[in-house]
C-alpha cells in the first residue's frame, strides 16, 4: 500500500503583499488622475460652450432687430404727424421714451423726426421712464419698426398694427377681430423694443444666485412688458456709425453718450451701422478657475473707451459684431 504525501501550500509573503499594494495604488492613482483631468476638461468645455451659445443667440436677436430699425413695410417715409391719416392710439403707461418725439407713437406738433433707434448709458434711477433696475454702466437700446412679414390673413390679435400705403399710414390697436386695411393698403405688426441688462435672481443647484441678464421691454397688447432675452449677458455697448457726407459710408463712430439729439433725428448725419459689444459671463463661478484679473475693452477711444475689469472665478467672453442698417440713407429698401 502506497503512502500518500500531502503537498505543502504557501501564501504570499509580506514583501509580495506590499509590492502588490504599491502597484495597485499606483494604477488607481493614475486612473483617478485621468478621471479628474477629464472631469475638469469637460467642465471647461461646457463653460466655453455656454458662453459661446449664450453670446451667439443674444447677438443674433440684437442684430436682427437693429438692422431692420426704421423698416415701415411699403411706406416710403418715416411716420410723422403730417402723414398719419388717423389719430394714434394712446401711448402705453408707462411708456419707454426720452427726449422729443421718442414715444411709442409719433408726437404731434413737433419738428423733430420720429426716432426709430435711440440709446443711452444706464445711470442710477428710472431709465426711459420704464426701466427701474438697469445695470449702471451698460447701454440701453430702443428700436422701432414693423415686423418683416406682411399680415395677409386680415385677422389681428390685440397687438398694435401699422396700416400703410406708399404715402399714407396710421397706427391701430387690434382687438382680436378682423382688420381690413382697405384699398391698396397693407397691414404690418408694429414692434417697439427696449434692450437693457438687469441682475436677476435664479436658483441653481439648490442655491440662489444673482445673474446678469439681457432683458427687453416689448410692446404687447397696448403695454410695454418686460421679458428675458438671455441669461449671462453682463454688459452691452453700442457704437453708432454716422455717414456725415451722404456717400453711404461711415465717417465716424460715436458712443451713446456722444450722440446728440440731432444725430438721433438723422438730419445732418445718418446712422448707417452699429457696432455691438457683448460681455458674456458664466452663471456660476468655476472652482477650477482661480480668480485672476480680467480686463475687457468694449469699444471707444480715449475718455469714451469703456474698460471693464473683474477679479473672480467667473469665465467671460467678449463678443463683437457690426450690423448695417438697411433702411437708412439713399439706398434704403422699401417694398
């Protein structure tokens, strides 16, 4: 009978365990480092994408409105008391205006032209008699025009409309019923917008934050009503290109503070283009973006240059564009 000999079993030595733990910890550290790096990169990419998208959308809205300032459809003149065939509706209360002949509807008995575009730098207090909390040091822009598509269904809502032939026109308030322009007149919806920056309170990730926001007062149902255009717009500025010699070329750029009332009337000079500056900011500070000095120049020269400096953890991006007004000068477009 054979004798069975059992085999001895050996475990890991202490040295082997220590080497295994070291190698495992090294590999785990590498994986964690890669994960954290990817997380930071993803957060940075999302912040940059947020800035670009917010800025692009806000710029597109402003450009579309500005380039059509003073568009009156098939009416070849600028609305004034002398050519309007009916009394204007009552101005909204409160209305957005400043200066002469700058209310929602043309003012009667004045020589100044109806202002279709107007801007000013916000100061402390009520601005244009309709904005109470505009961000000081940012611009306010007012634009008037009709919307670019003629209304052919003849059914209006309770908004405001512009009824026009090439030589005559009138403003009317819709009542929700059928609107019949009559004759060869055409019907357009009237638009009066005022853009400004205002701090708004939002709840993000369970906490309340203050976010600079591009907002506007918009003529709707006979009243100027406030609405949000885009969050994260920290400052806006406009420089106005003036053609002073009638050759349809910009001869000089002026800030809103440099513009005179005669410039806004566009009698001696014509506003042919507008430079737009948007300073866009993320909604929250980035913990991976340590505070550092950031300086942005929003156009202008010398004492009229607007310089904004910040030292915090918010990411920012300055976006600029130039838009040409297509309804001014000798080559203005009319239907």
